[in-house]
């Protein structure tokens, strides 16, 4: 909808704010990311949930949108590999892999209204060459064996805090 952002802001809370309980229903989150035109295509959109259980800090990663028409596995909450690759000989990347935009409306499948929690959005780009790999190619040498040759850039939002019911 052309009114999506307006609807989300009028009916919800923005990043960095507190989300107050509304009954026992799991909150819904609109996660949306757009590609930086100077960077790699997007591979997956995630929501990270932090919470405490039995005095232990816990974290759960949920993939919520996948590129290339792929779907999140409902049991593992993960996207399958989209097949994006990097040619280490020249740092070229797979053509036509990844997305310019990823968007999802998501509700926590493991929601417990009695737990305090925070949620934030993270987006992962397709892999690209690490700076040291680029330097090795320009210098005509092998990449350093003690460093990964590729990286996967990420972007993330501020959290939304869920306050438990009293």
C-alpha cells in the first residue's frame, strides 16, 4: 500500500520506543530494508529477539524475509542459501542474486506476554570481498590466509522494547 508507512506509524511504535502489552497477543512488527545503491544486494531480513529466561540472557534470530523468491523455513526460521557467490580472483559477485528491497510483517511465534523482551531488525547483504582481498588482488598477491576472503555487511535498527504485563 502507498500508505504503508503512514499506517505503521499511526498504529504502532517506532524504533527505540517501548511497546506496551495489548492483551496476550503477540505484537506485530513491520520490517523493511532497502539496498544501498553503492553496496551489495540484500540477502535476508531478520528480527533478533533478546529476552531473559530463568535468569539467563537469551537471543533468538528469526529470518523474516528472503531474497530471490525464497521462503523462510517455518521450523528453523531461516532462509535457504540464495546462491550468491564471490569470485575471489577478481572480487566479482553473482549477477541477479539478492534483492533491492525486503519487507515483512512478522509476529513472534514464541511470544510469552510475561517476559520482558527487545526486538530489532537486521538486514544482511550478499557476500562481497573483504578489503584485504581487494588489496591482494590489486597487488597481485594471494589474500592473507589468516583472514576470511569475504564478508557479509549488515545493517540494523534500534530496538523496540516490550514491557511485560504486571
